């Protein structure tokens, strides 16, 4: 868990009842993937990694939920802490120069499984990205988050 610096706190909000339920299940089984969400998108254009990260910094700066972590220890009621700033964990994989005959789809699926196996710590922002270069001008973007942050209806936003 990263220590939250008080000067980086934008807001502290009570959990919604459904979030309280998800936190209860998380505390009961922190390694469970029951509320693990993963979205994978094919992106058929060249991506500049620096601009990609800057674009996501922009998205995160404008969406509180992508800067939110949770606290419950030594508190009467659990809370969500919205950070002023948060840099997303972007993992980059270049699969385009792989071994001949190796199925890139299988490599992407392996990355997705390994990502799912890495449990979130809700005391840190439970959101991360993976960008897999699968060919010339071809990428797979994998967004992973804990459902406590947002639901499927919010994904489009």
C-alpha cells in the first residue's frame, strides 16, 4: 500500500451500500477475483507510448473514480478517498517481435490471466492498464479494475 499524502487528498466520501458489500467480500477474501473487471480492446493504429500515457493522465484527472482508493482500518465507517493526482500503472508488452509460430493471441490471453491473478489492494487505486503491441500498427489495450470503482454502465463514459 502506498501511503496517502494528506496534501494529495481531494475528497473523502462515504461508501455507497453496494460498495460496502463489495468491501465486506474483499476483506473476507482479498485474493478473490469475484469483483475483478477486465476490458480488452483491439486498437488498429500506431500508438505513441508517451502520448498514450499523457492521454490516460488526462482521463484520470477528469474522472474521480480513477483516482479513488479506500480506507477502513481504525475507522468507524469505511470511506473512499479521492486523490488530487494519480499516475496510472501502465504496463507495456511488445509481442510484435515474438518467436516465429508463436500465437500472439495466446500471449495476450496469458497476460490477461496473469493480470487477473494479481489481486488489487483497495488501499491503492484498483485500476491499471496494459498495452500490448501485437503487430505493426496493432495493439491490444487491457483495462483492469475492481468493480468497487465503477460498474459496467460507467465504462462507456
